[in-house]
């Protein structure tokens, strides 16, 4: 039962990184968009999906609280600065995307668009830092007390945060190559192709820095996963580049989506059977089984919530289907 | 600084802001259901215009509901890690249900509703709004289940210092739930109605050319607010009856209070178990506002032959009364939440055991940073709502037909009329 909910938790967070990832990628690329028109077009390419994307994060937090209460508090408060950075970014992006076109005048909209970009960087970097933190472990004692915040100031955390930023940039550009009409799509595809080497470099750098870091090596309980998955990640990026070169944005998008989902799998399997590792007191580390809610709670969620999961997915699929294809003059413009 | 104090201040600030937006969301979505359903059935254009105008304000307001809600959700883990550690097995379940049952679908539906105008079948489009409204009510329900459990923990047993769920149905029949939920939903209806009546009054005071439209929304708003205030009073007074017995230190008699404190002293050691007086001050003012707004009942007869509009001064009253329900709601929550101090979960988990073990400095930066961010976004959001409300209903952004964008010079639907290709940043518009 724990394993089922752990998989659901991972799936929700990974889906959030995939879907929210292209929101943030598009947000980053606003700085390179073709004037105010280009920015607006990019945001309306997110259009109907935007609200349904970030809600995967909200649901992740709900599942974390409901099914893994022991983990929820320790994880979030243990990585306080990283989580707070990500949250500030998420809130800024959410508000700015939705409000920017309600502002009158170009200057106001331009300012909101700048905020979208800043928020996107913070969100991607913050979640990357949280993922890195999970590999590094927290200096947490058995009462849940965490000493200071300096454990997050390591090269590995910085490298992983940066990696997430470059990954969402590639992913966002690929999304635009898929959604925008005509020549705008071509330009987005070119941007995406140029960004792939940058992303590959950051992935490689993060992997090397991680392998050199003593705590990360110590926490890698499943070294095979730690080696195999980064290789897969790089492969996915290269596939995306090749597909873009052949004008197959759909395939490229599937590949970059895989690249954003992989980090979650990578971290979760590498530290398995642990969910959160303490660097100061081995007894304070939480395995997945320790972290889970007690059986009556999991049973309740199994009866009430699990049957709903297909319906949730179904409605999202419906939304993707209804608004599929490239945006054109027939779609309402709202953001 | 003391992390406990900061965590409490931060919770109070964020939640109060969240609730101001949520009240409007819940109130307006109910009114929109009426408007869009009426439009779908009667096909009268005035209902379409009303739906689009009030829908625009609703959607703008919604933005901060989400932004502050996300912060709320994570705040439990950031600042109150002891909450999930000690009582998460019980308290987490309703919150998980809230996110999966309510928010997930609510946001998905809302995205489709906003972008579905002129694209989806009318019936489907209306069904989406019903979906948004039902899930909004569901989220209010589940979060109140969670809150009521903190007010009066039920359906659990403690083993090794950790609460385990024994009876989920007890959470749903919690005596602190029913009347509070009714009171909150009635307050939302009252707030939505007042907002609608107030904004309509403003346009009527300025003798808007859109007389028919704002006359209609004035009437709908006033009637809704009046129904709302009656239920607010009913559920409000009823709360004393149910909350009193389970929270003796809040509304109990001296004897009950002393008995509870003696019991806690025996179990948790000596301490100060009386809530701060702040709680009761808020209560008095809320009731005053509630009784004052009860006078709305006397305005309803003036709807006859539009006396309300012709006399004009009732319009000023309605406009001035708009802030009152917001103030009352914050005071009500202060009463409810401060009144349960010093407990996180009443009689079970003291607040100091629930607060996270992080440094005061971290908490301070977080409190200041997030309050500043949320405060700035709130001000920006209300400014935009006010501007769009004042602009009137001739061309609301929501539901604008795709071709009819205030299109760019070359008819590009994504180009703003103010967007100049050669000057694509923002240079002032040449005359
Ligand atoms: C529009 C806003 C509004 C108005 C006009 C009133 N209230 Fe209220 N009140 C709320 C909005 C609210 C609230 C924000 O919705 C609260 C906070 C928690 C809750 O359940 O509802 C609340 C709480 C609350 C509580 C606290 C329950 C507890 O401690 O657990 C009581 C006893 C009352 N109300 C009673 C009243 C009475 C007797 C009113 C006037 C006749 C009144 N309220 C008007
Ligand atoms: C949206 C309306 C709400 C408002 C305005 C509100 C207000 C407040 C205030 C003023 C405090 C500080 C009390 C003090 O420290 O003296 C507080 C604390 C708290 N509230 Fe609420 N509350 C709301 C809803 C909720 C709900 C729905 C829950 C639970 C699901 C909740 C859970 C908490 C928690 C965990 C704390 C911190 C611990 C404490 O100080 O007791 N609140 N809230
Ligand atoms: C203190 C506990 C609370 C938490 C953790 C919380 C959490 C959230 C979150 C995460 C969202 C955004 C959902 C989205 O992305 O769509 C949200 C929105 C919402 N909340 Fe809360 N909330 C709390 C208190 C309340 C209360 C007291 C009510 C009402 C009684 C309420 C009603 C709503 C509604 C109706 C929405 C959707 C509309 C909107 O976004 O404006 N919440 N909340």
C-alpha cells in the first residue's frame, strides 16, 4: 500500500515538473520572444492548460500530507529555503501569467512579463534544489530539529538547480515549437535545438559534482540507478534535438517531457529504500515505510481517493484533446 | 525572534488574505451559475453580458485565491512540521481529499471554461461552470472538516504520542463542522451579493448608459445578500450552542473552564490555558456588523418600482457597505482561531509542539518575504478588479469572440492595439 502511494506521489510530482516545466520554460523564453505580440502569443499557447498544470503541484502536496505525514513536515521544513524559493516562484508565475493581460498598456504588461520570467527561474531552480537536497540528506535530529540552512549551500545543489532551469528552457521551447503557428514554431524549434547542448552540459556537470560529493555518494543506496538514469536523461535530450531537426516536434516534446520526469525517478530510486536521509543521526532517517501514514488512513485514501485518480486524469486528457493542435486565430485569447 | 510567534503571525496573515479572495470566489461563482444558466435557457443577451462582466471580475479574483492557497498548503509543512508528525495521520486525510477531489478538477475545469467560450458547445460550457462551482464548494467542505478537527479532535486514538485514525465518519459529523460550514458559505453568499450590489450601485450612481444591465445585477445582488445575511445570523448564533460545550475555554461557563484547565494541568503540566482576550473583541464587532447588515432586509421592498435607484441614497449605502462582510469575516476567524489557543488541536496538541524546528531567522525572512509578496500581489489584484469593475460591461475580456479582439493594426489576434512592431518594448505611443 505504501509503495502504491509512493508511486502515485512520484508520478504526481514528475507530472508537475513536466507540465509546470513547460510553463516555466515558456516564461524563461519570454525574454527572447518577438516583441509584445510574440510574448502574448507564447502565453496563449499555454492558454487553457496553464491552470491545470500547476494543480499537479497542489495535489502532490495533498498526497504528501495525506499519505506520508511523517515525511511532509520533515521534508518541507528541512529544505525550507529551497522550498520557499520555489514557492515564491510558483506564486509569482501563477499570478503574473493570469494578470498580465488585465493590465492596461504595454508598459504594465511588460513588467508583468518580467515577473513571469523571474518567477520561472525561481520555481525551476527551487525544485531542482529540493531534489538535490533529497540526495544530499538533511542535518535533522530525531525530534525533527534542523540546524541552520547552510547544508543547502553546496555546489551540487547549485548545479542541480541550474540543471532544472536549463531543462525547462529546452522543454518550453519544444512546447512552443509544437503549439505556435508557422514561422514562430520554426524559430522556437531552432531555440530548442540550440539549448540542448547547454542542458546536456549542466546535466553532466551536476552528475560529476554529485559523484565527487561525499554525502551524495554515501546516500546513493542504489548506485546502478544513479548511473543509468543520467545517461537516459542525456539520451532523451539528444533524441529531442534529432527530432527537432527532422521537424517532428511531437516526438521531441515526448523526449523533453521524459527528460523532466526522469530526475524524480532518479532521486527516488537512488536513495531507495529511504525517503529522507538524515546526515547527523541515522536513526532519524525515514524509509518509505516509516514515512507512510498508518494503515487505517491509507485504507481510507485507497477507498476514497484512489478510485478518483482515473477521473482526474480523464478530465485533464479531455482538456488536452479539446484544445489540441497549434493555436490559431479561432481560439479565444485571454492571458 | 521566537519561531512560534512568527509562525502564528505568518499563518494569520496568509490565511486572512486567502480567505478574502475565497469568500468572493464562493459567492460570485454561485451568482455566475445563476447568470449563465439563465443565459443558456432564455438566450437573452443581457444574461450573456452579465456573465461575461461578472465572470471577468471572478476570474481576476480567483488568481490570488490560487496564489495564496498554494502558500497555505505548503505552510503546514514549512512552519508546522509537528502538526503532520503528531496528528498527520488524521488531519492529513481531509486535506488530501480537498486537493484531489476539489482543487484538481476545479482548476482543470476553470481553464477550459475561460478558453472554451465560442469554442465549446453551450451545454458543455455551462457544465464546466457547474463543475467549477461544485468543486469550489467541495473544497470549502473538506478544508472546514480539517479545521473543525483542529477545533475539536475526534475519531482518533493516540499510540506512542502519535494520533491514528479510528473513525473517519466522526470527522464528518464533528459538532464544530456543520454550523461553521453553513456560516462560512452564507458569509460567502452575503459577500458575493454585496459586491455585486455595490459595484452596480456605483454604476447607477454615475448614471451609466448600461442602466438595464446594472439594474438587473443590483437586484440579484441585493436579494442574494439579504438571503445570505439571514443565514449568516442563523448559523452564527447557532455556533455558540455547538462550540461552547466542546471548547469550554472559548464560550464555556467559569465552572466548565476551570474543570478543563484542571484536567489539562494534570495531563500536560501547568501552563497558561486561557486564550488571549483578542478573540472576544473580534466576536463583538462581527456580531455588530452582522446585525447591521441585517438591515438589508428593509431595502428589498424598495426594489418595487425601482425606488432603490430613484431615491439614490440607498445606492450610496450599498456601496459603502461593501467592505463590511470582509471585515466581519476576518474578525470571525480571529475569534475561532485565537479562541482555541494555546492548542493546535484542542486539548491534544499544544502549539509549541507543532511548530517546526527551524531557526527564528529563517522564519522571520519567510514571514517578511511572503507577506510582502502576497501583499503586493493583493494590492495589484484589487486594483485590477476595481479598474475592470469601473470600466463597465461594454467589452469584458472574458468571452470576447476570437475575431473581435481589440485587434492589433494588422488584425493579428495576439497583438494589442498598443503594440507597435517597430518599438516592441514599450516606448510611449506616438500621437
Ligand atoms: C460576512 C461575514 C460574517 C458576518 C456578518 C458574521 N459572521 Fe460570524 N463568522 C464569519 C463571518 C461572519 C466567518 C469568517 O465565516 C467565521 C469564522 C469561522 C467560521 O466558522 O465562520 C465566523 C465565526 C463565528 C463564530 C465563531 C465560531 C467558533 O469560535 O468556532 C461565531 C460564534 C459567530 N461567527 C457568530 C456570528 C454572529 C452571531 C453573527 C451576527 C449576527 C455573525 N457571526 C456575523
Ligand atoms: C481562511 C480562514 C482562516 C483564517 C482567517 C484563520 C486565521 C488564523 C489565525 C488568526 C491564526 C493565529 C492564531 C493565533 O496564533 O493566535 C491561525 C492559526 C492557525 N490556523 Fe487558521 N484560519 C483560517 C482557516 C484555517 C483552516 C481552514 C485551518 C485548517 C485546515 C487552519 C489552521 C490553522 C493552523 C494550523 C494555525 C496555526 C496554529 C495556531 O496558531 O493555532 N486555519 N489561523
Ligand atoms: C488553512 C487551510 C487552507 C488551505 C491549506 C487552503 C489551500 C488552498 C489551495 C492550495 C488553493 C488553490 C487551489 C488551486 O490551485 O486551484 C485554495 C483555493 C481555494 N480555497 Fe483554500 N485553503 C485553506 C483555507 C480555505 C478556507 C477556510 C476556505 C473556505 C471556506 C477555502 C476555500 C477555497 C476555495 C473555494 C478555493 C478555490 C477558489 C480560489 O482559488 O479562490 N480555503 N485553497
